[in-house]
């Protein structure tokens, strides 16, 4: 592993822990994604955070996701994350379920294997964190 890869792995570990430290399951391989999606009940909801090393993930996406998951009355059954740019194959596998233009960071909410709601990067970047939280809350209130 070269110095750049080592640095990015260290950085990603810290960024990943912002979610895994709050009970998000990290799906790091395609098999992790497939196993999760194949083992959710039809009525279960899964909130997916496609994580990223960019500034909008650090300042907006991860904090908004954690805030709503911890504070909202209605919560998803499962909370998972894939890390774009780090767990590339796992991220591509998750995106195959989402079937939207690839975007990171982003959020997806599933019921069973069916996508119910998607929030792409352009609805995160440059917005007020409270507005992002309300978007996630509204999706949880409607689908969870």
C-alpha cells in the first residue's frame, strides 16, 4: 500500500466510524450488500448512507443522518452505509438496488428491496443542515 492509500484508509476509517459508532452497519463488500438486501423482511425499512470523503459528507450528510436517526420518532429497521471511493464494489452493488444516477454522498430508504426515497448529493451539498434533516425526517415519517 502506498502512502496515499494508507492516508485515505486512515481518513476513511475515521469518517466511517461517525456512522458505525452510531449503530450503522458498514457494508464493505458486494456480498455484504447482497446478504443484507436478501435478508430484510418485506416490511423492514433500510436507511442507506452512501458515505464520502468530501466536505459536504463531513459537514452535512453524516451529521444530518445521525441526528434524524437518533431524534426522530419513526426510525428505519436497519441503518447501513457503504463508502464511495473506498468500498467501490460494495458501493456499486448498492447502487444497483438504488438505480439512480450515482451520487455521493447520498441517502436511500428502502422497504424490503424496494426503493422508497432517494436524496442525491445535489440535495445535500450547499443546503442548510436543518433542511436536509427535514428531508430525511419526512422520508422516515412517510415510510417507516
